[in-house]
């Protein structure tokens, strides 16, 4: 089923995991590994680690682990085949499919994207060098966009003709069904195929991988239908998930740690052209949970570049909730009232850049608006202003944040902070007066948790996070719980299997998973092959060990002594206990003497422990089974 096995392996091989992960989040080099903030759970100090040589990652916070395919599946919400395809296109590889229905679906999606791509080219050519595009070109110029901008954003013009695109696609070999399913044509009342978009300036919309998905079209003639019309929902175009320009902005979003969200396609163009490349726009919808999830994986700062009135009307409670849930900071650009980014840019690109730089926290923005309209010169005016401000402050879910604004407002309206705080608390205690937050949907008990978490992220203590796929199903095994001494030895075995397997043995490991990993490494002789052949808990443990550096604190002899002593001692103790339990006191006493000698020698440092450790190992190896 699906993609040919060899191709899956080849894609994994060709993918540089550190580079791939780096496209989604900031990574720092740490020795041979890379570390960063885990994309799978909320954290402030990095516990996510990548081993680029072996192509595996592991998070010490939530135990998420896997390889390039798992990573893409989780981060981009793709299924296995989708993830492999995404990786294959990254490395420029063509995949072969087993002949299955799944393969056919994929080929069909690729075909639809091809049709949208052809439409992008068709519309673009008309805009840039066809007399029919004159009107659209004049409109763009009036907004300050020249031919270079039109080419850079691959803008297009859908002519007024009834079926110009449909005929063009037909000539290119696309079927009626493909054109309809791609949202480019529809069947009119006369049962004829007609273009979806007519007489519109066309903004091509791509998915986050950069595949053509659909269009936003702006009417150029008043009265010719809605001002903006977007592609209908198709297998490629889902309006609640699409973010215009994300495929281009992604790298800059990650690099800058911030994203600027706008409402219009021309706003994104204006921002990019004024030197703010990390800009995206929703495609005719308000911001959704899906949008926020996608963006907060890339950045911790979200700046809303809406005109002041839209920003004032943006669902504040939802943004506060997102702020808490995803630990992001939401700001509002300081745009002049009634002006959108494209308008500000047309007058002065510098002014637009400044508006982004001077963005203020969302709550501060809303308070400023309340206070700007207030008359603070009279007692009554100040009381009214305080009341409005209290309403705004009470919506924020964080008491620390609320308190800071209580202090600020107190100074501005000249009312004691205690009285303002009491008023805020009163509102929050009212049934339904508190803030609506997504967390509320998960049940009231979450309200009191200190650190809100993204849905699906691990809660402390539950060991494993829920994961949809079975790739890394580990049956509740927590790789972080392995005895550190055994993990230490395995790390060496993983980095250089030959080095350790010669003088250590599988039965020295008390933890069954650790023992299995040692056996796999001894058998395969290489970390890459071990990863390939392991599954379940053993694979998960291997992935964790692969992102850890072996503790090379001294000469090889010292390291060897440490590993031997650390494994021999607990193994010797276990054996001695079993001997006592089976009434073999003499043998147990012999073991006890060896253990004492080792403990004694350890006091003088690892090198001194080597000889007694070797004797203990020999005793363990020679002993008959108990
Ligand atoms: Zn994590």
C-alpha cells in the first residue's frame, strides 16, 4: 500500500533532520546535537534535541521522539504518505507508489494542484502582458504596486470572459471534473462549464508547503458581486486553514520569532515590500484555532496588523485565551485609525515598519482606545473611564497581567488601585462575567492550572503524550526512566557499538528495555541499523539516547572503568540477592566480598575501580544461572 518501501527509506536518508526541524523552529547547536524549544509541548527552556547524524529527535520534557517522517506528520498534521511526499518534494525526489487507491488519491491531488498552478500562470500572463489586464494594472498602480510587485507575488487577472480559463485548461488536457474539483470552473444553468472567477484581480494562494491551492479574487468593478471572492472549499483549499504567503514567510517567521497577521492580501504585499517579510493574511475569514496552532509552532510573537477598528473588534477573549494556551504574546500594530497596512505603506513604507515596531500588547491597545474616548477632566468622566477600563481588564485570564494594568489605570484615572482591583474581581466573580477561554471547553478543572497547555500536549506525570500514529507506540514506556548508569553505557554502545559490546554483556542490564537495546546494538553493530530494526519501547529509548552525548569526561580507561563498575555493581548485587534467596550462601558471600572490594576501590576514583570491577564481571560471567 502507498509508497514503495525503498523510496521511504531513501527519503529518510536524504533528509537532513536538523535542517528540516530548523524550518519549523529555532535550533541551536550543542556539540554534535541541536537543541530548541519543543514544538510538541509548552516550555520555556529547551528540552528538544536532534541528532542529525542518525536523523532522530527526542524531547526530555514530553518524551516525543521520532524521525523526519514522524516530525513532519506531527508538525504539519499529515498522514504517513503525506509526510513522506512532503519530504520527497523537499529533497527533489520522485516517489514510486504501489498501485493502490491511496496512490491514486495522491496523484489526483497532485493533478488538481497542477491545474491551479496552470491557472496561476494563465491569469498572471494576462495581468502582465495582455491588453485585457490594463484595468487591473491601473488599479495596482493606484495602490502603489508596480510590475515588479505583480511578478513577485505572481498576481493575475481573470478576464471578463465567460470561459477563457476553462478553455485554456481544456487545451492543456485537464478534464471537466478536474477543473470543477480544483474550484476553477463550475457548471452553469445551461450545463456549460464556466470560469469561477471573472473580472477580478487574482491573488494566488499556496498551502504551507508552497503547493498551489486556490485564489483570492478582488472585484475591480463595483457592483460585480462581492468585493472579495475566494476559491470554494476543495481538496486543496480549506479556508479556515489557509494563510496567504505562509509558504514564503515561514523561514523569516522562524528566524525573527514573530509573525505579522493581516486581513488583506495587499496588506501582506505592503509589509513584505516595506521590509517586514514575516507577514501572512487570513483568506477571507477571522483567525481560527487552526491558524493559531500553525503560527504558534513557528513563533512566539503575533502582531496583528489590522486597522484600528478591526483590531478593536477582534475577538479579544479568544486572543487572550490563545496567548495563555500557546504562551504567545499578541500585539497590535500602531496603525492610524481607519487605515490598513497597504494604505499606510502607499504613503510611507517607513511609517508602516514603525507601526509594526511600535506594536503594543493587545490589552494595552484596547485600554488605550477606551481611555482615548474618555473625558478625564471631571470626576464623572474619570469614573466612567475607570468602569470601561475595568471591563476590559477583567477579560484577561492572567491575574499578573490584570494587576499591572490595574496599577496603570489607577494612575491615569486617579482612583486607588485597591478599588479598581475590587471592581475587576467583582466582574470576574459574576457568573459568565469571567473570560471565555478555550480551556473552559476542556472542563472547569483546567481553569486553575498554572500553565495552560495546548490540546494534545503532555500533562506532567502522564509520561507519554497522546499520539495519533502507531509509529512510535511505546505502550506507556518512559525512556527517561531508565537507570542512568545503564543509559550511560548504552550511549557509548550507540555511538560506537564495537567499543562496548566486547567487554559488556546484555545480562548486566537490569532494565529489560535497556537489555533489548544492548542486544540490538550488539547484533546490528551500528546505530543506524539498530534504529531501523528496533520498534516499540526499544526504538523510543534508542531515539532518546541518540540525541544525548556520551559522557566522555576523561581518558578512555577511566570511562571503561566507570561503565564496568556502574553495571557490574547493581548486577552483582542482584545476583548476590538471588543466591541468598536460593540458599547458596557461600557463593553469595563470594559476591559480597567482590562488591565490597569494588565499593572500597571506588573511593579512590574510577581507574582504581577497574580491576575489582573486572573481577566482579568475571564472577558474573562464570556464575551458573540462578
Ligand atoms: Zn516536548
